């Protein structure tokens, strides 16, 4: 799995906590909010809202919204 994340994002942080508590292996992909990387098409193609976090599953599904990701 890949988690698109920013280290100072509380929403992304709660997903990182859950992934680590569940021992789910994942790769962190940094999206630098201070550099507005969340607005670049390379990211909005995955997460059209331009918000972190976004979870990409092994089969390529893209999940947005930390609460929904936690539920998943
Ligand atoms: N309700 C969303 C909130 C996500 C959110 O607001 N993320 C912020 C960082 S904590 C963000 O990506 N902000 C970028 C921006 O506003 O341009 C969730 O829980 O995932």
C-alpha cells in the first residue's frame, strides 16, 4: 500500500497510527503541503479534492478521507 501523506497533517497522522497499529506494511509518499504539491495534477489525478491523506491499495484502489480509510 501507499499512503500519500504530509508529516504535519493530523488527518494523515491518524491513518499512519492505524497502519502501524495494524502492522500493515506501506510506503509513505510525501506530499508537501507547504509547496502546494497537493494541487498538482500528479496528485489530484489520485485525490481530486487535493487533500491528504490518500491511501492507494495494492490493487490500485484510491481511498480518500481519513475516517473512511480507518473504516477500510
Ligand atoms: N476530512 C479530511 C480532511 C483532510 C485535510 O483537511 N487534509 C489537510 C491536511 S490535515 C490538507 O490536505 N490540506 C491541504 C489544503 O488545504 O490545501 C480527512 O479527514 O481526511
